[in-house]
């Protein structure tokens, strides 16, 4: 039995809870997600690298930030306005002896995205890894109930922010550097309650595979991770109590994923271990895609 399976606290669902705003506050979620494993001891896979991670204050982004720090990378975290969560993540990252900078703002703002990249270059001197991870979602029972404003906002945060950061980063990347995108199992199987969110995740898959072709001759790798049901603050901030009670239980492995379940995949895609990978997605979903 794995370390995470031994620690699992959600195997039979969760106590329903509601948070009032996206992307959710870490101190309000119960139980707290598992962000790192004691068994992960860094080996310098990313030593000397600088990584920019959107949505890095909590959830998957926080786990990746800690994992990258353990592997020796300096980290720049982009987040909306969860200042306490961001500061806590920064403190944990810096315990690994690396530098961490925080960049607060709305990723839907194109000017902000370009400004962040400029700040990272100024403060860290370079950029080697871009992890586009920030996202929003809203549960609706029918596409008829999704307003045009919601569709636009979801695409602005989930898709166009990724486009802006990519365009800002590419001129500063070199052979061996990596672009990494977070999509979702929903892009492959659909989700009738998250139609706009799922549509953005499908667009991310297509964008990734296209940019991978564009940048291949420059030696810049472009890959992604497609998570299944992962327990993060975004879940109680967006899902109904009924959805939370059954969250992740139907996967073949019988539990929701934890942010820590994804860390090694993001490390692989940022490191030389993925030197012959581009345009690919790693599926981390407890076997859900297999059984769909």
C-alpha cells in the first residue's frame, strides 16, 4: 500500500462544506489536502532552474511548487488574492533553500501576465519552466444556464491566461526548457455539469500539441498533466454537497487524488527525464479514464 493510500482521509467521501469564493482558501478546507510525501527526497533534478507556476498558492500548484523546490528550483508563484495561502507556500518552499517570489493578480488580465514574466526575469534572472495551472469552474445543470459572461470568464482564466503567459515566456526560453499545462480528465470524457470548464480544458490539449510542434526545433518541450478528481480548495468552493460526498469514490482506486499524487509527473516533465517527450499528457486519475 502506498504512502498516500495509508494517509487517505477521503476514501468514502468528505464532510460536505461550502466556501464562498474561488479558488478557495486552504485554512477553510477540511481535511487539508496532502501536498507532499516524506518519501520524496530531492536529487537536484531541477537545480539552477527557475519555475513560474500559476495558481501556485494552494492545490496542485502548491504541491508542484514544493516538489520543484525539493529538486533545487527557484520558484515564482502567481495567485489571485489568497495572500495568507501564498505566504504559507512561500515559507515552505524557502525551507528547501531556494528563492520564492509571489505575484498577486488576475491572470485574465493580459498585461498582468506579461508583467509577471518581466518581474520573474528581473528578480530571478531567467525563466526555464512555465507551469500553467490556474483555473476556475462553476457547476451548472445545463448549458442553457451558463451565461455568456461565465463562458468568457472561464475561457479568460483557464485558456487565454495560458496563451498570454506562453507568449510572454517563449522569447526567454532556451533548448531544454519546458512549458507544462494542466488540463483535465474532463477534456477526454466530458462533464455535463462543467461544460465551459471542460471546453477550456479541451482547448488546452489542442493548444499544447500545436505549440509542441512549433517549438520542437528550438528544443523547448511542451507537455501537460490531465488530473482526475483531486482534493483541493477549489472543490468545496465550487461543487455541491452531493458532488463532494461522492467525489473520487467511483475511481477504480476508490479514492480522490491528492495534490501530492501529481508532483512526480510535473517534475518529470520539467526535467531531463522527459528529454524525448513533447506534445504529451500524463493522466493521473485513479484509473477513471480507463473505466469510463
